[in-house]
C-alpha cells in the first residue's frame, strides 16, 4: 500500500514538471523579438534602433492607456535588448532562445545537468527578481554604498555632477527605461559625469538619505545638493537634466563688444581666461562641464562663430571656422598664451590643456589655497619648488616695478621657479613675518622662499636692495636664482608663515545671492512637480514661521486696540462740545460701573505697578496737587473723570508736588514746547513753577505722556484763558495774576474734553527715554529741605 502511494506521488511530480517545461517552451516559442519589433533578421542596427524608438513612444504606459500597453512595452524593450546584443542575438538565431528566455526576466547564468538524454535547467527555477547574484553587470559596477556616497561622491560633486538611479530587485517599472538608461550612461561617462546606482533592498539608509522613497527614481547631485528628475525617461531629457544641474553663469557669451572687458578682467579675478570658438549657437555640454570643474582657476567664455557680432574676433585671432578652437589668455590680452584646435575635441585633451594653464604667469596670492598649489611643500629633493615672491602695493606708483617683475616671470622657462606677488596692505601678517629682520624695509621687496612642511615653516632669503624694476634689479635677482640652483643653502632664514587672508571674502554676498537663486529655482521646480514628500520639511518650516509671525502681529494688535482704536465722534458733536459749557463732559463708550471714582496716590510704593510696569494699552491719568489744594482739586477731578471710569484702560492717580517737585521737573523736561511759561524777565530763576492743577496722562509701556495745563473759564476775573495742552499765552505778567487770584476749583475746567481727546488719540505726545525713579528724587527733596 505504501509503495502504491509513493508511485502515485512520483508520477504526480513528474507530470507537474512536464507541464511546467511545456509551458516554458511554449512561452519561449511565442516570444519572437523579430516579430515584436516587426523587422527582418537582416535588419541593421540603425533600423532596429529606429523601429524601437517609434514603438517605445507608441506603447509607453504613460501615453498609451491600453491595458496591454505595459506588457507590450516590456516585450519591445526586451526585444531591443536581444537584437542589439551580439551574443544574445546569435544565441537566439541559432537556438531560438537566449540565456534568459523569459521576456520579463533578467540575465541569469543557469547550469544544465545531463542524465542520459535528459537535462535539467536550473535557470527554470531561477526567479527574475530578488536575486543579488543575478544583477545586471552594467549596473553592478555603479553600485553605491552609504560611506562611499558621503566620502567620495559628495566631495567629488563639487567638480562634476552625478546621475544616480534608484532601483530594486522587485522593481517591474525599472525594466521600462533600462535600455535608455544604458545608452545615456554610456555617453555621459565619456563627458566625465559620475554615474551611480542605489539598490533600495540593500542600501535603504542611503536611499532615505537621498530622499528617494519610490522606485524607480533618477536624481542628480551637484555641489552636495540633490535634485530629482521628473520627466519622461528619454535620452534628450536626461541630457537636459544634467545641463540644468550645473550652476548658471559658468560660461559668458563673448562678442566683439565685450571681448576686451572679458579679457581684461584677469587682474581683478586673478585668473586666466579661456575662449572657445565653435559654430553651434549654444554652449556645448562638454565645455560647461569643463568650466564647472575648473571654475576656481579659470574664467570661461564662448564665441559663436555663426554670429555677425563675432566676425572681428575671428579675424583678429585668425580662427579656423572648420574646427572648434580654444585659446588661453593670461596677462597679455592681445596674444593667447596657448591654443588648441581639433574636430573631435575629447574630454582628456581639454583637461590636459586647462591643467597646464591653470595659473597666470605671475599670479597674486589671494588665499591660502592658491599659495599651497603655487608653492607646494617640499616632498623630495627632485620635486623642489621655489617661490619668487614680490611684496608690493596696488597704487599707481608701483605699476612700473610690477610690470618689470611680470616681464621677468614671462621670460622664465625654469619649471622649478614659481613667480607670484602680494599686496602688502591686504596680506599684512604674511609680509610682517618675511620682513621682520629688516631695519629699514624698501617699499618693494623680492623674497625667494621654499616651503618645508604643511605647518607653515619656510626657508627664505630676501634679495638685497629692494625692487624697482631696473636692469640692475633684474640682474641681481637672476644671479641669486642661479646661485640657488647650485647651492640651495643660500636660503639661510627660516620662519613660520601665518595663513593668508582670503581677499575674495567680500564676494561672499554675491555668491550667497547666486546660491539662494539656485535653491529657490529648485524649490519652485519641486512645487511644480508635486514632490511633496521631499518638500514637506521645508513647507513645515515656512508655515511655522508664518504662524508665529501672524500670531505675534495679532496679539500686538489686540493689545493696542483699546488704546488706538477708540470710536471717533462726529464732527458736529465735536463742534458742539467745543462751543458748549466747560462743565459739560462727553460720556465714554462704556457707562460707569461704580458710583465713585477710585483715585490712588502715586508714591514710591505704587510707582512701579501704576507706571513703570503698566500693562500695554493702559494709561494712568495723574492729577498734580499740593497739601493745601488736595481736597478741592480731588473733588473737582472726580466730577470731571467720573464719566470715564467705565473704561478698562484708564487708571486715576494723584501726585503730591510738595514731595516730588524734582520728579515733575525731570519728566516735563521732555515737554519743553508745552512748558514755555511767560514771566517777567526779572522773575526768571526767582519764582518756582506752580504745577498745581496739572494733569499727566502717562503710558508706561510706550513711554510717552500727554499734558493738561490748567485753564480758567469763569467770569470772576479779567484774565483770558489759556489753550488746552499748552497753547498760546496772553501778555506778560499773566503768571502773577494767575497764581494769586484764580480760584482753585476752576483749574480743572475742560478736563473732561481733554480726556475725550485723549481717548481719540488726537493729543500731542511727548516721549520719555526712561521713567525717572521716584524714590531718588524724594530723597533729594528731603535732604535739601533738611539743609535749608
């Protein structure tokens, strides 16, 4: 019975295997790359490529909504891979299949085990996905790891852009653009662009670091910044993407009008200038990439030979219009220092050409990086480099000596010598070290030096007699250089140089503006393509800042609303109030809550809470009185302000001027235009100012005051009233009659109208830098009283 069951199981397994093999053979037989593309077996590679492009556009799933479009696009892509690969095409023509017969799989390396007339193909059970060993070899050499990206790719991205593909073993869509990717990568590598592939299954950390949260994705890295590709995966779009990654203003368009301005800027920029002559209207990508790689050393310009505005340049430099030409200009703007011309200008040729012309004949030392490259540290005896340094100035009087030094540097053919100069005013610490042993230093000095280590130690020798650019000076310098070739020990002085100042730090703002512009362009590009996942942190930061700013403005507005936004009375009512009885007071916007007025005395105890730390928007109305007038003025004050006690922002206090006259004088110093009291000339300095009946509206938060001065409106005296708030005064002598005959209770006439104007915000304000202390003036007053 057991034997019968085993036989049944074996037969079942054999039947399943046969069915699977038949299904595989059938699927293989159904897939014919020639039929899929519709080409014959004798079709050329150009014809196959042309047909593939047409079918790929027709059946691309993003454009074709047919349910079978995705499967058909995969078959077209797979057919193109087979027919463009010589080995796969030969295998299919001979055996009817390739190493990877399944149209949806990747290349595998299966093995066959022969047993008599039957063989077993392991690749049949080899799944096309989730197989590390089955990766495409073309992608495996570009695989990136996290440490490799951080330590190698990011620093290198400041010299060349990188194009990185995000993929995975289970990415079905990655097959769609694989042929386009391979073709584009092959061309980009020849231009010097870095290529990378990140497998999410094995480098999830790097994918998250790059911000890639879906596969497939393509991104670029330039200057350490990541930018995502959002368009259809075709070669032209990828090339444009790389070009847009590069910073703007790398290459300047040069014509007959601006060529002199471009070439003569060598002195300001301290760089050689390169001109490329070509017939294409746009700057070639290879030239832009070269300009990006050498942007710190050389200034690049482009001349379009097809423009009529460049005809004079072509004639001046005798340019052959049949091949691209590259010229290097250094200190001489009329004659190129080097020239190269070739039809097929390759990257290696251009790199060698630029590397040999990175520096001027006698550059100015503007930073430590340039000094390190011009005068490297001595490594071996054979690699010695001597730096001939001219210490000079940038004034016009130094021009002759500087030109003579430049002519000497131009005539030198010794590779061991490097000529440079510094402006003493801009590199004062360096010059102080080199000239410290000179009792009387000439205005110009030549120093020969050799760097011994990276810490700044040098051996040097100043050339005696200074430098004026005369024939004797040239002869003396050449003799010293000849002696140096024979005996390096003539450099008998040693010193440790400080780090050079960076003279281009003033250009930081311009660079920051350019960087901000590029970053803003990236943000707009991300917004246009709805790349919300990558934009979420930035958007969160922006909305948080706007929320905080808006909240601050709203709180400030509400705090000032009670002070600034009081209801304005109509013109007719205001006119009526002006012409009416002085005892008639306008009512406030709120009815009084109490049947009495709460008035507190302003003392050293209540001073801080009632004035210095008064809440924003609140005002303390202070009546100034004396001991003798206290009862009368408080009664009149209460009647005048009672209708305003319903306001939540007004507080009422009184100040005894007998105790705090010095404080009053200090505060009213800031209201001098309202304190011009008319008095007889002989009484100036004899009579004290009478502050009785004054009312101060004090805003402790904003530090300002409004002043009410006593106004008489009764008919028991012949004297004329004064205007509110310190207006015009009558003739001389009025102060004497005022203080002797005016009834005390009439001093607060029209106070209600004044408070109404205070609520409207129409009174003049006198600002105080800081509130004087009340205790200090109290102590001074008591002391003076005791001594008196």
